[in-house]
C-alpha cells in the first residue's frame, strides 16, 4: 500500500507541475494555433490525472481534513478545466448528456462543500478550513449553477469563447492555489497568524478573477467594435 501511495503522490505532483508549466503557454502565446492547442491538451490530460490521483490519495490514506479539502479543490479545478475544454467542442451542438451529468455531479459536490464548511464553522470556527471550504464551495456552486442555467437556453454566440478562457483560467488559478498552500508552510514562520494561511487560499482567486474579468471586458469591447465596424 505504501508503494502505491508513493507512486500516486509522485504522479500527482508531476502532473500538477507539468500542468502549471503547460498552462502558461496558451495564456501568453498566440491563440488558436497548434502550439496553443497541443499545450492546452497536455494541460487537460494533466488535470485529469491530478483529479484522479487526488481522489485516490484522499481515499487510500488515513482521513485528514486537509486531504479532503485538497480533493475538493481538485474536483473544482477539474470541472473548470473540462468545461473550458468542452466549450470549444460545443460551438453549435451545445452540451451533451455527459456534460450535463458532470455539471449535476459538480453541483452536488459544491453543496456538500458549503454544507461541510458551515458545519465546521459551528464546531471549529477558529480554523481557516471552514472559511476556505465554504469559499470554494460557493465558487464551485456559481460555476456549476451558471452551467445549469445555460442548459435551459440556446448557446449564445461567442459564449464558447468566453467559457473556454474563463474556465481554463479559473482552473489554472485553483491549481496554482493548491500548489501554493501545500508549500506555504515551508515559507511562513511557525508563528505566522492563521489569517495568513487563509489569505494564501483566497488571494489567488481574487487576483486571478480580477485579471479574467478585465480580459472578458477587453474581448467584449473588441467584438463589439468589430460588429460596429462591419455595420
């Protein structure tokens, strides 16, 4: 069992590190070319491995709250990655049955994370874990809830474009956050207050979310100007 767990851990770390490197290339290089597509696909495959190994590590090892939470973050990041990747396949057809099933499962996971976070607040309110459990549960609920709404109406023009880069960007932020908080204890002194650990969980989402929002605004203005010039 120890050998299996060690193998899973090494695979998890290697896939996560590769995802962090590969994920940067589509962000900063030309969009839509072969380099963008191939490195993006590497990122997707790595995120699948990260999610699977995180769930296995959480299941096979003795229960720890942090392991459970990291498994939840892996599911969150996996969902964003897969829905972002699948968005490019849904330009005309819309979500498939498998896409809808994944959304519903993730919706359930988000509600479980929120419920568990609120439960921890009543039993262990001094820890940072109840806050981040609830925070990421709400984030997951927002994304999955948005997808449930979109299932009820036709896909908007260019929706796939915004869905693709916002979800892939969100997935990268979640992956970066997990890597950060796993190693932040080695950087911060032992006397660091609890809130510094909490902020290491939340700040990447706030900063990354702001960057994504500005990017969305930029492309909306760009597409609007393009339509205006055509008219």
